[in-house]
């Protein structure tokens, strides 16, 4: 019984932290700056200087919370980040999951190319990964839009 309460409390805290992070990460500057700086993940592989990885990891950890909540959630980036939260929470197994996996695979391929010092392959792979991420964002933005429509319909019927 005590374990169940502890587990429930931990889940509640995790949920609150996730909600707080996504509320701030849904600021368009947070989402777009994170995407724009994605090629930085290749730097430690290219330079083989792992202290670079620390600075880049700090950037990717701080970025989602360094901006405040957006004034509106109408922007594409805001809707995508909030849709991603819904998608993650619901643990959907859909096309967005396959697209996210493809983007991850392309990023790993870019890292391998950076390690082997193949700049063209690394640049093309990370660019393709970023393009695929935009398609993922489109899909999760649709999830957010659908959730808003469902809530609006529920409010009308109530």
C-alpha cells in the first residue's frame, strides 16, 4: 500500500515537472533555437573533445526552460511542443513515432559521419534529420489541435 502511494506521488511530481517544462518549452524561441542549434551535437564527435559535450548538454538541458511561457499557443512551434507533450504522455504508437525514430537514426548517422570526419555526409544527415523533425512537429501539432477541438466540443456539450 505504501509503495503504491509513493509510486503515485513520484508520478505526480514527474507529471508536474513535465508540464512545467513543456509550458516554457512551448515558447517559439525555445523550440526554434533548439532546432537551429541541433548541429551542435556533432561537435564532440568531430573534435573528439568530450568537454564540448558538457557545454552542449547544458545548452540542451537549459534551453527548454530558459524562456517564459508564450503569450499565445497559436504559433506552429508552440502547438508542436504542446502536442509533443500529449504524444509523450499518451505513449502513442503511430506515424509520429516512426518519424521520430527516423530523425534519431539520421542524427546517429550524422554523429558517425562526424566521427569519421566526413563533413558532407554529416551535414546532409543532420539537415535531413532537422527536416524530418519538422514533419514530426507537424504531426504532433495536429495532435495538439485535435485535443483543443475535443475540449471545445466537450465544453459546448456541457
